[in-house]
């Protein structure tokens, strides 16, 4: 036998024989099929594991770095949009509140003979460092505003025009120590005068006789005397009443119906008939009104308060008499006695 035939038999016929033998044996027993099923699954699993790991890492890299570049930009755009919408919401909310306040101002209708002009507060001068407690509004003489014109809000009296300019005016608040407003009590109709006591202090209600009824919580309204304020506008609320021991008058303190520094829109009242209740406020120092600038309107009411005090049957002392006695020409008016200032608790 030639070596060539031996190699042919070894590499061709022998593997073929073995193959058919194993095929026949597997066809009869089925062992190889079961073995292939078990081994093949493991081989397939081990072969697919590296590919799955590679796929997961590629997906994670894409989602965290490549894809999130656009998501981050979108997030920044959405954040900026949210901020813009929040600012727009605040602006619209403030506009709605302003519309409500202006609506309440428009609902106010003064008595006949008075005109109303709406203005905005553009500055404040409050606190212990201010000579006078004033507000600055955007109304002036070109709008028809004059000195001593009443300034009110939907809640009540705010003050009066102290110094009008062409386009802006200063408002003397009722809490200032130079402010005096004739009032009457809402229940007992007792005439009195409300005088400011400075920043942070209660208003003093003067010239209420000892026997006249007045109680805490009672509203004080303008009496219309003196010609500055129309009648019937709320001024303050009584917070403290001390009966008189030896004095002819009770000690009564009140507070404004709303903190004066919180006003934003105000109404200025002017007489339609051109009536001027008094001369313009005189200026001292840096252009602020003098403390005795309200002497004219106050004296008109002091007489009624004195008459009410005399109706009780008592005699007034020298200080009470001098409070309502006008100063003689050529003499300086006497300074009023200082009253204790009650601070708000």
C-alpha cells in the first residue's frame, strides 16, 4: 500500500467513518442532541456577554454625555422661561392689586362742591430725622392743586397739601405734630380736634368735655368746620380714653385707620367753587410749613369746643381759655402746653 493511499484513508475516509458512526449512534440514542443543547446555550451566552456589556456602556456614554448636551441647553432655556413667567405673574398680580385700589378710589364720591384728583405717592419723608412727616405726590398747581387741599384715601383722611409745586406737591400727614383736624365722634357726635404727636405716636383727641360720651373703637370723622376737610370722612379710631379727674377735658388718644407709610394712590379734594379756606402755608427754614400754619382752621373749631365745655357748667382755667383766645395784633401767639406723647404699643 502506497503512502499516498494511507494518507487519503487517514484524512478522508476515517473522519467520514467516524462521522457516520456518531450520527448513527446519536440517531439511536439522542445523547449528542441533548449535549449540544446544553453546551450550545452556554457557549452562546458566553459569546453574547461581551457584546451586551459593550452595548450597555456605549448607551450609557451616549445618554450621559452626548445626548445630555442638548438636554442641558433645553433645561437652561426652560429655567429662563420659568423665571420670565414668574416675573410676568408678579407684574400682573401687582397690576391687578393696583386696579383694585384705583377702583376703590373711583368709588369715593365727595359731597357737592368738591372735585377729586387721583395721584400716586412717589416719595416719603417719615421718621424721627424728618422735620415734618410728609409724602410727595405727582400732582401740582398745573393740575389744580392748592395749599391746604385735603388728601384722602378710601380708608379715610391722610393729610392735606402743605406745599404745592408745579407738578408735584408735599402732603402733610395727619400724624405730624403740626397737623390739626376738626372732628366729631361717630356715635355721640361730640366735637373735638385731632392733633398729631409725631412718628410712631398715637393721635391726641383734644377738647372732649369730661361728661361727653366717647369709647375705644369709636370712629372719628371730619366735622367740616374750618372749611378745609369736607364733613363725614373717617379720620381715626379711638384707642384709649382716660376720664378727667380735675381737668375739664378727657384724655383721648386715637390711631390712623391705616399706617400712613403704606399708601400708594391718593385722592386730592379741591373746592369746585374756588373757595380758599386760608392763606398758603408759610415756609420756614428749608421750605417746610410752620407749626402755626393751621391756626386759622383750628380756631374755628376751638370756639365750638369751648362752647361744649361751658355747657357742662364748669369754669375754664387760664390755660383752657388761652387755648381758644386769638392772638392780639402785634403780639406773638403763646405756645400751647405740651401733652404727653403716647407711643403705639
